[in-house]
């Protein structure tokens, strides 16, 4: 199995706090675990509070 690391930098439609809560929710974490995805970093831009960066790793094409 090939593992890939993905870095996403994107504009949020809601607040960072709402996004972070969603990503860290037990249900979402269960989905990630089932898919074999591990989140390494969830952060917001210091210059733009509507911008976020996420780094995760998992099986290729997941």
C-alpha cells in the first residue's frame, strides 16, 4: 500500500473554530480512522482568519 501526504490550503465558508470542531469531532475522527487517514496539522492563517491549512496522511487516492 502506498501512503501519501496531502497539504490543503483553502478558504473557509465558516469560522475556523467551527471547522476545527468538525474535524476533531468523534464521528469525523472515526471516519478518518476507518479510511486510514491521520491528521497531522490543522491551522489557520495569521493574516486571514477565513483561511486554513490541513496536513494529513493516508493511503493513496483516499
